């Protein structure tokens, strides 16, 4: 499960950096990622900030 989270974070981070490189407005990471995760997953493995 941790590996899955890591993969999703990497994909999201890549998308954000690409959007930033293109000069697009990038929405707050949490807004974008939250829909992918069920609530139970948050309780078991809290999300790590993307800018860490």
C-alpha cells in the first residue's frame, strides 16, 4: 500500500511540475489528490506534503 501511495505521489508531483513548467496555474496539491484516496487510507497512512 505504501508503494502505491508513493507511485501516486510521484505521478501527481510530475504532473504539477509539468504544469508549472508550462506556466499553467497549479491547484493546491491536496485538492487534486484527495478524491483518489478513501477516508480509511488517510487514517492508516496520512498523506505526506508534496513539497517536502
